C-alpha cells in the first residue's frame, strides 16, 4: 500500500501534467490528451504518466512523438508549478485501458444496432 503522501503527490502531478499538456501542445495536431494516471517511484525521482488520446490515429502517433520530444521541457514546467525536493523525470506511456474501453463500447453499439428493434421487453406485473 502506498503512503498517503505519495498518493497526494501522484494526484497533484496528474492534475498539473494535464494542465501543462493542455497549454503547451496544440489540440489541432495531437488531439485531446488525457492524463489517466501517474505512478511515482517511492524516491520521487521518476514518474510514469499514462496518457489517453481522443482523436485520429495520426494525432495519437504525433502526440506520443511530441510528448517524448518535449519531455524535458514539460518536466521543467511541471517542476516550476509543483514544488518538490525532486521533480520526477516523466516517462509517457500510452494507456491501453482507454483503447480497450473504446473497443468494448464499439462492440456494445454494434450489438445494439444488430438486435431487432421490434423486440419488446417483457413488462413486470
């Protein structure tokens, strides 16, 4: 179990990283990038940032490329906003859970479309 302090640091970083990304990366090029989770090492030297994308596949690829390329600058901006003894080095990872969730929603939509519309659910008496 994580300490309460570590959980608070992770939540604070999650919010601030999301803000920095929203401010610094153009939505027209990378789509909307969401910060789904931040996992910080116990010594606070590194953080894995799980990101999701809303947009096209091209935007996703461009977004991941820009996140990796701008990593040091984004880390610096986060470090100025969040005062910690050490600013963790950020590592961006695409969150596959969001992709899987989208796929499940697509399957459910297809099932709804393919089920006959004239079926009537039995009423409770």
